[in-house]
């Protein structure tokens, strides 16, 4: 796996190598037409989306972009660092060896399916915020022969 993905996650716990899981996530990105940022080194990137995932042929097809100024670098073998969000989960993966292809009469990029994919969900996305206006009231039955508990009796023991 690239050092960029590993350092971004600070842990291999978020990386999957399961072909089935990677394929399912990529299919979801394609079905929902999610925008993907494809980095070509440094701060250079272009927006794309996944057009097709073919597990049998072991490839993924992505939009090449109209008048993409980075297309020559990609076709020269530049690795694509892809990143997006799906349901508040950051998805990152690498695409290598992209070649020019055609999809529905438009130029596209064809690359082997990624071998690894990182899913990173931050805690703030799945924490439940407590309601501020709803209070909880409860009664604790105290037997009539019980000794009352006071602040002083707790501190004196």
C-alpha cells in the first residue's frame, strides 16, 4: 500500500484488501455518481467519477475529464491517488497503469482494480448528540428504615 494512504489513516485497521468489499464500494460510488478527486502528484488533481467496475476483467473505468491538463501525466504512468466521501466515510484508493479507453463514445481511463482501499470514519460522524431540552426524571424508592445519605456522611467515611 502506498505510504500516503497508510500515513493518512495512521493505522492499517481502516484498510481493506478484500476484493469483494473493494468491488462493492466502487460499485456504490459508480451507482451514486459520486465525485472523486484524482490526485496526480503534489496539489494537482482533477475531478472524475467511476463509470464501470468489472471484477471479471479486473478493471475500473473512470471519466478522463474534458480537456484534462493532467491526462498526459496519467497516461505516462502517473499513479492516481483517488479520494472521495460516501455517507460521511472518507474513501481513498490508488489506481495504477491507467490507459485511454472509450465508454459510450466518450474518452475514459481504464485501470486495474485497486488492491487496497481505505475507509475512514471519524467519530463525530457516528456520535449521537444528546437532546438538550429533554431531561430525565426518576424516583428512587428509599425504605423507611434507611439512613439518609448526605454530603457529609459520604465524605466522612
